[in-house]
């Protein structure tokens, strides 16, 4: 499974660099340039740690990003300037590792926060019915109108773990975090999204000093990639594992 493989990779890297924050910063810095990552991936003679990481991630994670090259070739000239749509295969690999490292760094503080909010993508709704979500609190909330809806299942799971789930439709994350900070509330955020969007949101939270954790979707299937929404899914077992891991620190 993808998540297990990433955990093994992160375990090995953590043995080499025990300071997870330092390791995360290195991974984030490396992921900034698509062209540089490609050069590092192709130059087998480069034996630097950065090049070695690029090649290790490619070898281990490329089975999960086989459609990225064809997606990139199909982008229009204008779309290629979109940093999210134009995420390279090497960047995907770095982002997948980044999510795991951020989750590890924030697990201990996430469940201790006064407010724990989750933001879920609309692409998880049951497309065979009309979504009946309503605006409540910070954004739209699932009404549980379909037993087949992934949003319904995810929302129920999050509520059991004392996390308030929102369908991310209108909320401005930066403004929301600033307002809650001014109100003196301790807040943590859990995001579920495609890998590039998830990393962007998680970085926004970290820059605001907010503990954040994330779960990548099983695929990119929203209208931004395909021109229309297609059914999508999220790994409920992995989500619960992530929440339980955080809750282990409650009494520490």
C-alpha cells in the first residue's frame, strides 16, 4: 500500500536525520524546482544526498504516479503556468513524503487543540444524488443524505474523533486562521485533498503556526484536472489510523 511504503521511507530517512523538522525543511526546499528535480533524477553520477533522495522516491513511489507524465503533456500553455496543475512527478513524490513528515511532527499537538477542524473536498460527494449540504459555522456541512456518499462516511468518522468536518466550498483558510487566532482559540486543521492541493493547504497552516495533518485522496478526479467531477474516494482506514495516532498523545 502507498501509505505503508511512505512510512517505511520516512522511517529510514528519520534514522539518517533524526531532527524531523530539519528533514522536512530539506524535502520542502528540494521540491521547489521542477527542472532541478528532473536533472537530479536523470544524473545517475550525482551522488549527493539530495539526488539520492530523488532517485529513491522515484524508485519507490513511481508506481503511484504513472499517469502524471501524460497529464503534463496534455496541459495547455496557460495551464503549464499553474503550479498545482503542472506539479511534476518528482514533486509529487516529495509532496507525498512531506505529508507524512508533517503528520508525524504535528500528531502530538493536534488532538490537544480546543478546536479541531477538517476541510474535505466536494469531489467526495455521492454524484448520483443532489448534495444537500448546508452552510453552518465556517463552511458547508454534510447532512448525511446518502449512505453511499464518501463525505458522509468521512464526516461521521471525524465527528467520532471530536473533529468538526466541513466541505471546503467558500472558506478562506488564511482569513479563518487569523480570525480564530485573534479570538484566542487554539485550533488544529486536518485536510483531505489531492496531493498538490493538500500540501499547499498544509503549508498555509504551518506558516500560520497551526498544527495540521493531512490525508491525500485516492486520486485526482476533480473538474480542475478533468473538466468535470468524477467519483473519488479517501482511505477511511488510513484516516482513522492518523486520528488514533494523534490521540495517543492526549494523556502524555
